């Protein structure tokens, strides 16, 4: 079999696999979840108590040194991407503007703390 026919055969097989996967996905999207389904998932997928009664980390316990090394090994470029953005200071259609107010300044003689609201 020449290279072109082999390529075409592989392309058709991959296409058929992708189409069958898309069909299965579209069928599963049509499924309707009931309250019973949701309640069952809340129980079966819960991590509550998984690491003991006094645990405060929860699923962060899964981020072991080994997992961090595994993640670091995936890095291919040392590119830093900022997630910072300018604060929205005017009211927009679906959001309130950024606000910062001092609630307690701590400057009074009997003050023990200060606090603010963002």
C-alpha cells in the first residue's frame, strides 16, 4: 500500500472514531438529570471527611510534591502571563464598580484594629 492510500485510510479511521464520539456526546447532552441523580452525585463525588475530621486543606491534599514535580515537567517555555486587569470604576450593565472604603481607620484613641471593604 503506498503512502497516500495509507494516509487516507488512517484519516478515514480517525474521522469515523471522532464522529462516533461526537454522536455519543450529543446523546449524553440530551440526558436529563433528576433530583435523585444530583443527590447521588453529591454523595458519591463528595470529598467531605476524606482526609479526617480535622482536615482543613480538603482537595488541596491531592497537590503532593510528586504532583507538583509532574506539573513542572510539563513546562516548555518560561513565559509569565499576568492575570491583572484595571479595576472597573464605573457601573456597567452586569456589574458593580470597584469600591474601596475604610470602615474603621484605627485612628481613634480606643481602637484596636482597622478594616476596610473592597
